[in-house]
């Protein structure tokens, strides 16, 4: 028995290491993709960019997984609605506020998922720390950042909460990435009307379609697939700690790729939210 346990431990360690690499790779991919998407807003608008991202991601995932329209389709549709609205809200946010700030505010979603229902004082501390970070980021009195952009980021946070609840259930209910493929189609359909209104004829321009395909691969196909696979290998608490690095990665991507330099106050605020999110995930009993 002892020998069998000894043989299993290296295999488990390799699985964990692979999962950690998947989560970190997803973080880098999605934030680089988001930074590249911002450069398309002048032609497509945030909604047009979000629609093409979802549509291309849906097409790629459908070709890969060829899902059957069986099983819990209502669950997949709900997952798709959360994906579509999260992408649309997030792009509307980063059209108005820096990428790092938008991702930080959006992170209130997974943080609340980690502490909802808890009566532990420590979890209350994480919420207070993150709330203080958001207030510091937005600025006392809300005067230092576009409030509509902040509102869209908060909307994305609410959608992310739904995404977290639904993604694992979808991954368990459908084989491979077939549930994700179905969900992505639903998300694209939901965003289609707003995308047509904003982008109009630009939606069919070849060079913009090519750029949107890159965004779809970097921001949807790779990271969502990586995260679904990582969730099959990692405890949710470890996954949450790693995911908490997203605001820092987004800040770096915004600075390097978009020239969005943030001041010491903003960086301190982002750091507070990262620590709060990581702490909530690391010490979660769930």
C-alpha cells in the first residue's frame, strides 16, 4: 500500500504542476488578448469586438469538439449568457478606464464567490481590504475615473460570479469542451445586436476579421479551455489563488502594450485587491 501511495504522489505532483501552468498561461493569454482588443475599438466598438471574439471562439470550439445538442442545454445556455454579458461589459469598461483597473474591479466577482455565506472574521477582512482597494482605485468621491466605466466593470464582476458557478457545472455535465462550445454560441448570439449597432459594415472588413480571430484565440479559446482543464486537476482554493494574479498581469499588459501607466495610488489599490482575492481563496473552507 505504501509503495502504491509513493508511486501516486509524483503523478499527482505532475498533474498539479500542469494545472498551475495552465492557469498562468490562461492569465497571460487573456490579458494580452484584451490589450490587443482595445486597439480594435475605434473601428468595431467594444460591442462589435466582443461579438467577433465570441463568434470566432464559438466557431473554433465547435470545429474542435463537434458537440451534440443533448444533455443539460439550459445549463449551457445560462453559462453562455454569463460569458456573453461578461465579455460585453468588460469591453465597455476597458473602453473607458485602464485595463488593469477594469480587471481589478471585475475581480470583486470571484472574491465574493469565495466568501459568500461565510461568518468567519477573516473572510470579512478580505472583503474590507478589497473594498478599500476599489475605493482607492476609483478615487475618493469617484472623481478620478470614468464612473460609467466603473459601472460596466462592476457588471462584468456580477457576470463573472455567474461564470464561476456555471463553468464547473458545465464542465462536469458535458464531455471535454463541448459544453463550452455550445455556451460560446449562445454568448455570441446575445451580443450580436449590440455588435451590429456599433460596428455596422466594419464587421465584414477582412483585416478586422483577422484581428478579431487573434483576439478570440487569445482571449477566449485558449484561456477558457485552459481554465476548464485546470479546474479538473486543482482544488478550487488553489485555482482561486492563481487566478488572483490576473489584475497584476492586466496592469502589466496595459502598461507594456497600451502605454497605460498607473500611479502609486492605483498600483497600491490593485495590490490590495490581489492580496484580498488570494487570501480569500487560500483560506477558504470550501
